[in-house]
C-alpha cells in the first residue's frame, strides 16, 4: 500500500526551480557586468536582459523535453508491449507514462517559441540595433540566412518546431526514443554557437558542450518530470525512482567530465579560474554541482528504498534538488553571457593550416610523433572508457553468479576500444586532417581493424546474459538491445549482402562526393564519418565471423565468396585512388602549405596504396577466421553425428545401406 503524494508538491518544486534559475542568472549578470550598457552600440535594457532570461526559458524547456522523453524511453512503465514482442507480466495502467509524453510535447512547444524570441534578441544584441529600428526586419532576415550564428539559431528553431510536432505523436517507447534522438540532435546547432564556436580547441569544445547540455538535460529534465508524474506512479514509484537514480548517476558523471573540459578550455589556467569574474562564476557552478551530486547520493542511499512508503522524504529531497538544479542552469546561462578569460576569437593572421583546420600544424610525422601527438576527442574517448568499464562489469557479474566468459573475448574487446580511442584522439586524428595518406590510415583502421576486435568480443551475447530483465512494460538496456537487434531495420542493414554493399559502396560514395570534404571541414561531419564507417565495418565483420544474435548468416562457402568479392572491390578502390590525377578535397589538402612540405598528389597516391595494402591484411584475417570457423563447424557436426550413431547403433547408416540394397534388388529384378 503506497501513500498518496500531496498535490501541491510538484508545482512547488517547478516554481522554486524557475525562481532560482531567474534569480541566479540575474545575480550572475550583475556580478560579471555582462548586462551593463555598451559604450558603442547599446540595443537597450530589454535586449541586454532579455537574451539571458529567454535563454533560461529555452534551456529549461529543452531540458524538460529531453528528460521527459528519456523517462518514457528508459524509466517509466508503459501499458503496451514492454520489449517490443510481449506484453508486461505486471499490470500497468501507463498513466505516468502518458503524462510524461504530454509534458514532453508541451515543453517542446515552449522550447520552439523561446528559441524564436531568442533569435530576435540575439541579433539585436550582436548588432547593437534596437528593436524599433526601421530596417530591423530586413537585417534580421539577412542574419538568419547569411550569418553562421543566425543560421545555427534558425536551424535549431526549425528542428525544435519539428520536434514539437513529432512529440505530440509519441505513444510508444520506440517513438519516445526516436523523438529523444531528434531532441539531442536539436541541441547540436546550439553547441556550435557561443563560446564553443571560438577557434580555441573548437572540436573539443563543441563535443564537450553537446555532451554537457544533453547530460544535464536528461538529469534536470528527468527529475522535473519525475516530480510531475510521481502521483501517477502508485506501486511503480519505487522501481521508477531506482531506475532514474541510475540514469542520474550516469548523467552526473558525464556532466562532470564535460564540464571540466569546457571550463578548462575557457579559463586556461588557475589564474583564469580564481582571478576573473568568469572563473568565479565557474567555481560557484562547480560547488552547486558537487552539492547536487551529494544530494543525489543521499537520495539513492536513503530515500529511494523508503520512497514507496514515505513519500514525504522523497519530496523534501526532490524539491531541494530541483531548486538547486534550476540555480545551476541560471549560473550556466550567466556564464554563457559572460566573456571567458581565454580569448575565443581566431587569430588575426592565422597560418593556412590553422585557418583551414582550426589547429596549428603538427610536427613532421615520424614513428614517435604518431604515438606522442594527441588531440583528445571527449566524445569518442568517453565512449571507449565507458565501453570497457561496462563490459568488464558484465563479465564480473557473470562470474559472481557462477557463469564463465571467455578471457580472449574480453581481451579482444578491450584491445579494440583502446585502438579506437587512439585512432580518434591520437596520431591518426592529428595527421588525418593534413595528409590524405594519414586520413586513409585512420579510415582503414576504423573500418577494417577495430571492428574485428569488437566483433570477436561478442558484446551483445554478453549483454543479454548479464543484463536483468524488466517485467513491468518499461524498457531497460536489455529490452532496448533485443528490440534493436530484432528490428526490421537492423536485420536489413546486418544482412550479409547489405552489409557488404554498405561496407564497400559507401567508401566510393564518401570519397567521390562532397561528403569527404565535409568530414574534413566540419566537426559534425567528422563525427558522422567515424560512426558510419565503424558501424559499417562492424556489421560486415559480424556477418562473417560474429556469434552475436541478429544477422542471418550464410553458409561458410558463401561467406568466403562474399569476402573475396569485397576484397576485389576494395583493391579496385585503392588502385583508382592511386591513378587519380586530381586531388580529393583539393580545396582542403591543396591549400595547407605545411611547413615540412608535402606533395599533396604524391601523398594521395600513397594513400591509395595504403587503402589497398592495409585492406589486404584484415581481409586475410577474416578469411582465415571464416575457414577456421568452417572447420570447427564441420568437426562439431561430425562429433554430433558420431554421438547419434553410438546412441542408435548407427541407424542412419543401416537405413542408408538398406535403401541401397533395395534399389539394387529393384534394378536386378527384370534381369
């Protein structure tokens, strides 16, 4: 029997969070002087104060939208089919889930409207033009169509509008997850503006900013939505709190790491941290963040186990946590409106390499520099660390319950992710943007070497064995994994024929189209390139040598035939690159002017040779692996046949001989 929750508590929590956010943003702006009148072009007090205040509304609505969709996809029980194939075994009315979905739709509408107002005020602040200027409308139109900052805000607003439309149609966990992906994508244009758009460590700042905004939105928005739907949970309150506590723990870790990276990029030193107004605001935000973490820890240790019976304890901590979360958002907005100590503007006369790539020219490549030169990517680096940690945790969980897991598979997975981290943050990334040959090394490692290690690790099989099952209609990691693996889209792309065409064909499409230069010149393009070719290589290798569930694998002779056909196509691609007389991405590689001198066309020819040569070794490994698996499969079939013969005194052979004798008798009867 659960105690009902007071009706006024959700409103108290949300109003308190809003008041704290607005109060802290005002205090931060007053402290830093970011809202003081400009001596040159002053658009007026309405604009100076309106931009940060409407940003609080937009960021808060974005957080509620993302958090609500995350709650629908991962935490709250749904009255329909829980794992996509069966209905929940526990009776669920789905009232809390439906309310969270409506909250996401309403918040998305608010997000869209606030973003629209922010475009107008942002242009007024940037240009110093008053809202009542006669030519303001025409200038605003030019701002959103010709200026990168305006274009980013316009794209974000249009995406928010699309999201608002989609959110009203969310009725299943799958739809909530897809809408959540769209919501996280809507954050990308915002991450590309502001301080993250500066020239100092641009790619690192953008990745860290997107990760920071997305993680804190899941955490803060999820907590706000949990307060709203708490009265509708009933007996599901305890499980929902435990799941959200786990989700908040992951978000806390990601917010902390991305926040450290963001802060260090902007302050640059301890003097910038403690000797500037921006740094002191950052310190205040850090203190609040640590307090939030301690409150969350106390919430998990004490409140969650007793929440089903003592809701008052939950509300005491939840209201305080929501209000403090609103204060953190307010300080964050004040930080975004203040100038950081490290200048974020590009140099007045940058070198050609810095102007094109955003980074200074690396030292002349050598074996040592390929190991010592690093340009950390917080997104892929964290993915590798989390992948290793979660995999090892699953292995430990199996061992604790008495099950075994192959040590070579664990070693293969760890080696694959370590190699992935080096390829995306080490020498291949540093030299891959200035040399075609280095880029080809990076590409071949991502598409042909890393996937083999990951496939041998059999992560899906391990996850299915180690992850717990949910019975109340909500989807946990195990349910999402099975739903994804058995979906029609996954079966289509994981089919051996599709995987081979995607693996080989996308390489031609990528290099012989503007996509290659887009991946070199934009961070989003680079991220999509890494994700696509790593997944394409993984699906191809999994179709040939994998043991995970999913694709319908052909017989071994067909696998070898498919592999050799792909290898021939790959060799053709390498030869075509070697014989090309024009530069791929010529506007990029042809204008770098590296201080240690590189013949771009000769380097491209070397890249074609690398594509041909490096591709042969992984292909040979795959061929040998398929042959070994074929031999082992034949051995298993032989042993199974022998055991069956021992059990039934070789009945199959006796039946076969009898059949031959009968045929011989029938053949000899006329004679």
